[in-house]
C-alpha cells in the first residue's frame, strides 16, 4: 500500500447517513467512519 499524498476526497469515501459531514466525518475504503483528518 503506497502512501502517496492524495487529497482527502481521493482516499476517503463520501460521508454516509450515520457518518455526518457536519462532524467532519468521512468513510474509509472499508466503509468505516473516520475523522476527516485521518484521511
């Protein structure tokens, strides 16, 4: 797994119903809810 510098949008899925963007949350490639700064 290469650690390239990609923008958050490229590495994280959009937030879902329970993953509110209001709280700065995004989804990772596994669909897990993570903080935007973890992307």
